[in-house]
């Protein structure tokens, strides 16, 4: 079984603090947790909420409705009480409420500790009381969180949690899942990318902070001393990508983090990396546009932009993880690809994946630097851009035993500027051969569900989790559904994708209905599949209101 908790209130009111505290306490009890956030682009005020879905089985998606709404403001009560399940409960921070349980969190906190600022601990205790859970698990985490503020602060917060628990426990408890041995480790997408980059050997990261990419940038800053990373807050995104190019030229594994508007400014620098054949790595965290759009919401609107970004033609690899675990794995794989082929690589996540948090087996913190493919002892007639059969030339570091020449103009094999048109053709074809090699080396999409399903959902990036839950629910209710998920979205290998689609072989169901699920308005990935001759036609489930899909929503649309 599963239930969904929703903590709602204003920005600056401790919604995230309460939610994070509950996530840590609940996972310590062996429960499966999947948390998501919805927040406005403002520092104070507005309506924000933090959802915590808990279960005795692994979760992959959020939920549309709440089984328990903790309303910290009248606005959150007014706006969200209609999105509570039938039979669900409401806890309200006030003196009275017509459709729930009134617990004046701030009032109780002042009575128990002398300060209304500890209302979050009252609310957390009340949640545990209404769920019928052992308060000790919550108290252990409260003690850990407030330890740095001193014993007095710990005691007061514990007193507030106990008081909230006592008040809520006097009501009929909600039927809740029990712990089932889930990992107590939880990660969000931002942290998974940052940790993977650090352990893969990133030594320089520069960024102009921009939601929703800032979480990875700050994660890398927190890991800087442990892994020897230089962290630079650039004055703008143009400077950031150019500094990455400079670091890569010098042989330093480097990356930048950004969102759509920032990536727009980086396109000239990305093209520079394409011409100089540099392994520049960009994490592009998407939110809805155009322009600033909805900067704190989620979307998958930048796919075609990433595929075509930068003037001229040059190869690039683009990856789109579907979960925190995959974000960790693909970050390393993207860096390996960039250095192997000496060309830019882009990791595309979004606000939904950046902020979602779920149980994950502990991710390794061991430093395992990737192979930079540096030529140790190049010959005396070293040519940085030597024409090769696979397009990859020997890469030596400047300042060593050989003379390394690079240029942003078209150049000879030695790296000197040229306007010899025959040489231009030769060097451009050399660069593009790397794209052909990457295509043959592409990660195949993964299939989940029966091979002979009547319905096939196609997803890329963060829609993986909601689609997977929808497939499970559809199959459990007597339907026949499967999922094909793309974690690498460029380049596309038609032969590999057709094999995964099941378009050949005795078990293929050629009459299966195909639906591409995307968080954009135009079906960008479906369009790429058509352009590559992979998929002639398919139905589209599109969503572009700034909110992520849920498994329930996809299942409902399929049945409808």
C-alpha cells in the first residue's frame, strides 16, 4: 500500500525543512519514499508544497492527490483541500477548521518551547502521531538536525515534536504502510549528478547559478575539498562555457551547469568545443520556456535545442537519465564519451528529476577518474588534428614535449589556420566520423514489461518513473502494456531502436499502440524518431503546464 503526505505553505515557512526531516525519518524505518516539490519563483510567500509518498514497495512517481494534507496557511488549505483523497485527512495550523484537525503549530510550539519558530517540529510530530508511527525514529533525526545548535535547541524541538504527536494521536489514525527493508539512503537527481562528476574526476566546475541547475553546482562546491575541485561562480554563462573550454584544452576534466536561458548563451562556446575537439561537459537542467518562463517548474522543452545548439555541424552526445541512480551512472558515461571522442557531451535533467528524492542503494564515493585519452608520448611529428579512420586524433597536453596548436578557425592537421578548401572538407569529414562512431556505440533504450504488449509507452529522461508505474498499474488491472525508455537521446541508431521496439522477430506485436509521453507541447522526441525514420507514427501524451506526469495520470489517460 502507499499514501501521499503533502506539506503546504509559504516560501520561507519551513515547508522544505519539514519535508526533508520527514523523508529522513521515514526512510530510516525501512519505508520506500518518493518525494517531489512544487514551489513558486519567490523567496517569501506564495504557495509551495512538498509531497512525500511512502509505501512498502518501491516507488517511481509522485501522486496527484494527498492522503494527508498539512496546511500551514489558509491559502494552502483553501487551494489544496479539494485535492485530498476521499477519506483523507487535513491538519491545519490554526484554531479551527471545518474539514480537518486544527492544531495551531506555532501556538503549540510557543507553549512547548517558548518560540513559534519550532512549529515545524510540532507539524512533523503531528504527522507521525496521525500515521501511528513510532516517534523515536523522528526524534533521532530531530536530534541530529539540531545538534549543531546546541543541547537546548535539541530539547526544545523534541518537546515540540512530542506535543504535536500527542495531540494528533488522540484522533483516529490513518492506515499506513509498514517498513519493508528499503534502503535508508536517499538521493535527489542534483546530488547524484554532482557526486558522479566528482568521483569521475571532474576538477573544475564553473557556473552562473540558475534554477533548476543550482543544486548540482552547490553539491560540487560541497565536495570541492574532498575531491580537489576548483569551483568558480562565473559572471555569466558565456564566461562559464569558455572557461570550461580553456580547462579542457589544458587537459583538466571540466563541466558547467545551466538551464535553458543560460544554455542559449553557451551555444557559441559549445561550437568552439566542437571545432577545437574538446570534451566539454554541460549539465542542462530544463524548466519551461520561452525566456524565463516558469523557472522553478519542470519541462522537457530543450531537446531539439540541445541537438542543434551551436553554429555549424559537429557531433555531440546527449543523455537524459530517468532516475537518481541513472543520473549517477550516466554522468560518468557522458564524461567517458566526451573524452573518448573529444567532443561535447550534454546531460539533460529537469526540475522534476533534480528535486525528486527516493531510496537508492548507497552510491559509491570512491574516486575513480575516467580515462582522459591523453597521448603519453606522441611522436616528433605530432599533429593535434591528424586525420584518422574514426575521426579521433591523438590528444597531447600543451606545455609538454610536443608543440600543441589549436584554433577556433578551420585548421590543418597540425592546428594552423587554413582556408584551403580541400583541407576544410578533409577535416570536417574527420570530425563528423566521430558522430558515426558514437552512433554505433550508443546506449540502447531499455524495455520494461511484456514483449507482446498491446500498448507501448515511449519515454525519455524523467518521464521514466511515471511511465513505469503506469505500466505496472495497467498490467495489474488486466491491460497489456510495456515501456521503452531512452536514456541516450542523441545520436539515435535506427537499427538498435527498431530492435528494441520489437519491429522484427516472431514475438513482435506490430499492431501494438505506441504512445510517446513527453513534458512538452510539440512531441520533440517523437519528432526526432520520425526524422530518423525510426517511427512512422505514434500517439502523443503531452504535458506542458510546468508539472510532472504521475503514474495515475498516465494510466487514466490510457484508459480514457
